[in-house]
C-alpha cells in the first residue's frame, strides 16, 4: 500500500469497529482524512486491535513522523552543562525518553485533535500506548497522583520511552507553594525514574503550562532549578532537553539559562 492507501485503510478499519459510525463518509483530501483518522484514534476506547491494523498503523505513523523531520539529541549543542534547549515538536525528537504532561487518568486525551501534548504523543505513538497505560492503571487501581511518574514504551515515536507525569492545575491567580512543590516533584520523579531505568537522556515539555494554567516564567524557573539541583545532589549525568513549542517559552528559557552556564 502507498502512504495514502494506508491512511484510508486505517480509517475504514476504525469506522468498521463501531456500527454507529456507519454514516461517516471518508473525505477525499489528505488533510481531512488525517484529521478523521486522528479523531478516531483519539476517541477509541481501550481495546486491542488486529495484527494487520497494528502493522499498517506502525508503518503509517513512522512515515508521518519521518516526513515531519526527526531531530536527534546528538545534533544539539548544550546550552549549559548537560542541559539543552530545543524548540520543536517533541514527537519528532529522538532521545531516550520524552515527558508527557498527562492527566490523572493516564490513558491520554480523548478530545478529537485536541492541541495538548498528551493528545499529540498518544496520536503519534499509536494505540498501543493507550493500551499500555491502561494496563498500568488497572494494576495500580486508582488515579495517578500529581507529581509522580510512570514509564512506558515510545512505540512509534523516535524516542524509546515516554515518561508520564501529572502536573498541578493552578486554580488561583498565582500558583500556591503546594503547586510549586508538586511541579518540582514532577521533574524530580521523571529524572529519578529515568536514572533508575538507566536512561541517558530525557526531554521535558513545559509541564503544567497552557491548559493547567501554571505561569510560564515561574514554571521554567522551577524546571531549571529542580533539574540543576537533582544533577548536583545525585551526581546524575543524564542529559536534559527542555523542549519548547512557543516563542514565548523559548525567550524565557534563554534568559534563565544564563545563570547555569559555566564562566
């Protein structure tokens, strides 16, 4: 099958899974087909799929990511000792693990084509990620606590693993001390789990900003300070990438990184 044929095949498979989708017509153009496919993957409940589906899906998603352009951490220059700043799509970054800003349910975002990083990571990893997360949560037996971390495979992502952490949601004009402590815990938990698993590099997104309303500058300060202290206190040599998507966050990190550069 060609790439375009794979997209249509996957859509048909997912439509056929649910009789209530019988009236949905597959669009003619590639963009709307992709939006439909992504939506169907986003709303799909936890369930296994056939080996045929997984084979086609894996090939399709890996080609989609390849077309976006994969950036390897080895091609980046450090902004400080062991610390990198990179602006781009975290699903196209190749390192040992990327960090997902998850919700307490831990099985991804179910809103079709939502703009959150949780949705993007689950979309490009493939349906296996939701299945693996669901298995973890079933064993755990309760919602994920804020500030902890879980690890899964990366599946179709360029990075080998995904670290999932639930950041604090800010409900007040300014984050409380508890909010700040919990955000720092997200970074420490991810770093500790990465070291425990023998990983050499990790890429953080801007945890708790955006949908969770943590102020960007305050979040960046906590992120950098926590990572620097962790590396100093533990002697960890793990390489840390701060992945930003917005220009605003890039400017904030560039300004704050000055204090961590060696003279």
